[in-house]
C-alpha cells in the first residue's frame, strides 16, 4: 500500500516460524520493519474499529442522498474499491532493522488516523487518511485470518472479507 502524501510504502507479511506479522515501511531512504505479535495485532484491530465507529464523519451534503446514516461496512467497502491492499513490487532493504512492537498509539479523527508504533528503542508515526486506514485494517485482518488468529475476537463480518492479492 502506498501513501502518496509522504511516499510511504507499506507491506505486510506473516512469519510462520515466529507466528508474527511483519510490517515493512519505506519512506524516502528510510526502511523499517515492525514485528507484530498476535496479541498486539488483535488489540490494534479491535481498538481501531471501535475508534472508527465512535468518530463522527465530516458532514457532506449531496442533494438526494442521506449521508447522515453511518455505515462503516459501506465505508470500508468503498475505501477498498479505490485503495485495496496490494502486494508491493518495491524492494525493501534486507539491512533494515526489525523492531518488536511493544506499544501502539492510535488517534482517529473524522478524516485521518495517526498510528504510532513503539519498540524499546525506536518509534515511528504514520499518518493515514481514513481510506488508507481501512486499507491497512484490511491488510491486518487478512493476514490475521491467514495465520488463524481470528478465532477469539469477533470482528465485524465486513473486515477481512476482501480478496487477498498475494
């Protein structure tokens, strides 16, 4: 997934031997890898969905449409129509350090999310539009599903329903 504002490239993979997800980030000349445990991934998914549901969307008035009814399922589907998770063809440095995520901070507004990953020695902040937030959520849900992690938290049926493209 590409964030065009800052030329941020993201890729997510599942490491079977470690039972972790590996989130690879590349912006400009900086490459970082973040290892997410099952516990951390499931907590992020649950909290992010709750925050998206609780934040009011900006008011948009279009004649003939009632946009006052909130439908996160529809918002998610529309977001993926334009920016669905895709496999990145960009290369990631094999020299990039891998940091185990110990803490995630998440701030959600009606238009964007600020996602901060912290390890014992490093932190990285990622700004995502609401549409990009849905794309990253879908990536996380699909990989968690692939790893058979989605047996305990009950996520909405619309999350992870997209087709995996790898």
